[in-house]
């Protein structure tokens, strides 16, 4: 999310080569995921780097989630009113203060939504990590490994836990939304 916000903020201004850079940054959405993970796996072998879930696996996930988050943040910044930033600068705020005090609070709900969306996309991604995850498996690879043999009770327990986790997050978010709505109505 941090990288997508930074990239989207950079693309608010036109600069030389921005069109080429834009299309290069979203190219991984067009290329099949197997080719991307195969390319990353070959690159790590040629460079003699060990494949790990936190290096090559994370890189494979970022090739999928970062362009999507970047495109969404571009849409958010396209409808963002720059007069708020101009007013803050007129009042003497620095660029960093303007971002932290004005921009970030205004885009925070969208940023949370983008973070949840990219987490969900990454959580379900199997093909991009199958070739580059290394010695340790991610959760989708582990679930796939459990289903290829005999279905065990551990698989059902894992499904139940992830479902309960998802429902608890939804319940907490809904409760916070209701509480904040009631506070706004009472003010």
C-alpha cells in the first residue's frame, strides 16, 4: 500500500517517460502468472539466490497486487481535490506535514480498502507462488498439498479457522462502523 500510494502520488504530475513507466508498471497484469513466477524462479537460479517465501515469493505476489493497488490509488487521487493541499501550503505547512495531516486522513478509508483487497488477492494466489516459494509453503500451497492426498480433519479445521477469522474481522469492522455512525449522528 505504501508503494502504491507513493507511485500514484508521483503520477499525479506529468513527467517525461510517464506513459512508458505507467504501462511497464501494469504489464504484469497482462502477462500470465505462470510466466512471471517461472521468470522469477529462473532469475533466482541464475543469480544463485535461494528462493524463499519472503524474497522470491513476496516478489511474485507484488507483481500481482502492486499494479492493482496502484491503479486503484490512481483513481482515488484523480478525484482528490488538490485545493486542500494548496490551502495547507498557503498556511505554511511543509510537504510532509501536508501529506500526514491532510492527504493521508482523506485517503485512509480507501487505503484500508486497497490493503484488504490486495491481501485477499495475495492470500488466494497459488500459481505465482508455486514455483518461487522455496522450502516453506504459503497457506494456499499447504492447502493444495493437503487436498492432493487424502482429505484430513486438519484441512476442515483450517477452513473453519480461516472462515471464523474472516467473519470476526467483518463483525469488528461492522461494529466500528455502527459505533462511528452513531457518534456522528449524536454530534
